[in-house]
């Protein structure tokens, strides 16, 4: 399973709005076979950190998702809430509960 760590530098003052909106994009990602492994708001550093996984070809599934009408609808009319995005494919070091 491929896991991508996503770290967002959030626009000052937009964290609450981002957190309120986030379940909309989670639902769309789930439609395309993705699972959100965790999501945390680091309010002290104004960052939102989360991980998303896919059991198959992550890149191919991402291309379908990113070009989907559902994703476009989820972002429609939103103000800019993310200043910068940091992405990395990661490997598990400690299993959940271990």
C-alpha cells in the first residue's frame, strides 16, 4: 500500500475554515479508493498534516481523482486556504498499535 504524507502551510486565519471543509475532500478521495490514515491540525505552527493511502497504483488513482468533477466541485468557490504544500511518499516504521 502506498502512503503519501501531506503537510500544508495554512493561510493565517484560515485553519478553522480548512478543518470545516476537509471532510468534503475526504469523501471525494474515498470515492476514488483513497483512505485518510490520519489528519492533525498543528495550530502553533499553522500547519495541517495528514496522510492518505491507496491500495493500488497511487499515481494513476491520483490522476483520475485530481481530474474528477467531484474534486472540482469540492474546491469550487473556496478562498485560498493553503500557502504551500509539502508532499512525500512514506514508509511505515512502527505499525499502528505497535
